[in-house]
C-alpha cells in the first residue's frame, strides 16, 4: 500500500482521470459518428471510465495500485449496474485484442449512464474524505453540465471496410 505522501501525490492522478473522462464526454457530445475523432473520443472516455471503475471498486491486481479505499476507510459504495454491464465489453474491446471482438456488438455504449454513475461516485468519494485528504482533492471540480443529445448509439466504427460491419441503431 502507498504511503501518505504517495497517496497525496496520487490524488493528482485521480483528478486527472476524472478530468479526462469529462473532457472526452464533452468532445464526444460535439462530434458526429462520421467525424475523424469519433472513435478516439469514445475510446478515451472508456479508458478513463475503466480506470475510475478500478479505483472506486478496488479492481487493482497489483500491490502498488492506488484505490479509493486507501483514502476512505471502510469505502464501500453502491455499485450501479452499468459498471457490471459494461465491464467485460470494455476490458475485451478496449484493453485487449481478443476474438471477443468478433461477437455481435450492436448496442453501443451507454455513455450517459456511465458518466452519471461515475459522477455519483466522485461526489460520494469527495464527501467521504477525511479532513487531511479533503485538501488533496480540492482541485476536483464539481460535476460539469454536459448535454448528451439524440439517440444514444455510441459505438466505435471502422472506416476501412464499412461494408463488412453493421451497426444497428436503437429502434431499427
């Protein structure tokens, strides 16, 4: 487990993950699926979502992983179902090059639900911090207002061979 000095330094990295997830969602909310940055924005959002999921729910596999429970004794947040519902797909589609990707993927990512679930955890975490650690996270801004408009079909797509990939829109 990290020392108090290391935990203080790592608070900046936790803030970074939250900030980057928010930036990716803001960027994504302004893009269309045809835009060249579409996949990068979704993948950035998913990466930071995955890192924060691991932080908040102690999914670390290494002795040097820093987790929310290191900052808040007895940390045991309520786990929104979106974390379990997206876990395998994120791990298999984002973090590993596996045959899992050949399975049908026609639902898109529930980006709005994922973001709301993370923001709830960030808020709960900030409220639960003991006095010394509160200052370490003072730079962690409150939830920004981000509009996610339209039918949610946040899936990645390949532009190299669009004729071989079919993306189903909800309701089609």
